[in-house]
C-alpha cells in the first residue's frame, strides 16, 4: 500500500473518530432523548459498505479494460 493511501486512511479514521466522539458526547449530555446523532453509526457503516461495493465494481471495470486491450493486441498481431 502506498504512503498516500495510508495517510488518507489514517486521516479518514481520525476524522470519523472525532465526529463519533462528539456525537456520543452530545448524546450523553441529553436526558434520555436522542436526536440525529443516533443515526451517525449506521450512516458510517452504510458509507463503508457503499465504498466497498464501488471498489469491487471499479476492479471489475479495470480487469475488463485490461482484457479488452489484450484482445486488441492479439487481433493486430494475428
């Protein structure tokens, strides 16, 4: 993994942790009433899942492009 990806991953994790800490702090300050901050954890999980699915689709497209390029080279040579 490249250094750029590691730094980006650490920054995203740190910022998510800061926002989550603030949300739980706000929720703890209330008296048995939860507002929009209760939806933060499911939202993060949903965003991670969507990102994972997009990553899979991106890999499929890259593989098909590579295969397509190989097929064209074979036709040109043959």
